[in-house]
C-alpha cells in the first residue's frame, strides 16, 4: 500500500521550506493515480493552512516543454492564492529551490466548466484572457523527475503572475510571445505552440479536472502551459513576457 498522506507531507514540506528532496519513486513504487492522490492531499495541507484554491495549471502542452523535460504526457496541477505574484512585483530566490520561468497564457472563468465541452463552449465560460508567466520549481534534486514524481509534486507549481485581462473573444490562435531578461530576449515563441491554440488547453483542463471529479470553477484562473522551454531565474533579472495584442506581464528577482 502506498502511504499517500506520508508522501503528500514529504512534497508539501519540501515546497513549504524550499528544500530539495530525492524523487519519491526512488523509494516507493506508485501509479499515476496515486501521484494525483498525493498531489490532492498535499494541496489539502495548504488549504488547511489557510490558502484558497484559485485555479489549475496545465503542463506539457507544448513540444518545447515536452522536449526540455523528456516527458510526453499532459499533466495538471492545482493553484492557490498564495502562489499568485502581482504583475510588477519582486520575488526572492530564498523562497524557491531552483526556479525557472516560462511564458504562458491565462484564462479567467466566469462560470463553472464541465466536460464534455467544445472549444466554443469553453470560450463562452471565459471572462478574460491575459499574458502570463509561470514560475516552476521542482522540489526534486536537479529538476529531474518521472511523470509520477512531477504529478505528485503538483506539476512543479510554485508561483504564477498574470498581466492585464483582455476580452474573451480575443483571437489566441497565433500570437507572438517574447520573454525577456533585462530587455534581452531569452525565449521567443507563439501561442500556437500550446496545443496548436491555447483554447485547446482549456478544453483539456476541463476534461482532466472533470475526470478527477472536480471540474473547473467560476473565478478560477487556468494556466494553459508554457509555450517555450523554461529559463532558470537568477538574482537581478527583470523578467517580461510580451504577447502580441495582449500587452505584457513582468516581475523582478532578488537574492
Ligand atoms: C513541469 C511543469 C510543466 C508547463 O507549462 O508545461 C509546465 C516542469 O516542467 O517542471 O508547467
Ligand atoms: Mg507551466
């Protein structure tokens, strides 16, 4: 029997204290279902500390991300209010193990979204779309993991930052995305890299959360997944993601 509660405490403690741990699978054999149960229990520990659930994130929705991490299956994770960084704020590396940043698109839902749904139905539940960035921070040493390990670790979720909201009927099909460190482009991509079009990621988010018996809720933010490979953060960088037609979102990094 896999001790879900114990493994949930292990990943939650590592995230809470920003300390790296060996991959759970080194000592324990567990399934993908177990991994999502560990994730759910670890998020419950955060909710028990007073955090509020405010969304979900999709992972490995682009080829660039799959290639960078060597995994081919879409995954998802749970977001809380404590993970949210205000646009323009400064984060301290002290709160992370080895954070990386990736350019994303975010959706804000105005009503619950179940599954099955078409892309048009998914869009009709959207209140706004925004340029965004996710700060991922695997709790595993050297940012190395199996599919089960990364799922148990809440899909490397650590922080996310969302820029100005735009009307939900904004065309998201093929928007240029440029992520800069101190004004120098470090990753260049397109929203089309996210499953061909980010709305498909929202449909997948509806499917995966419905399969988990949760669904997507009104007021939630859905992060569609990195459009490019992620970049390691270092002290002194000012990070900006500019998305064609959606403006930009930024944050700074200190020691
Ligand atoms: C896993 C999280 C993947 C994305 O946007 O593809 C992800 C990782 O790369 O550590 O957030
Ligand atoms: Mg991501």
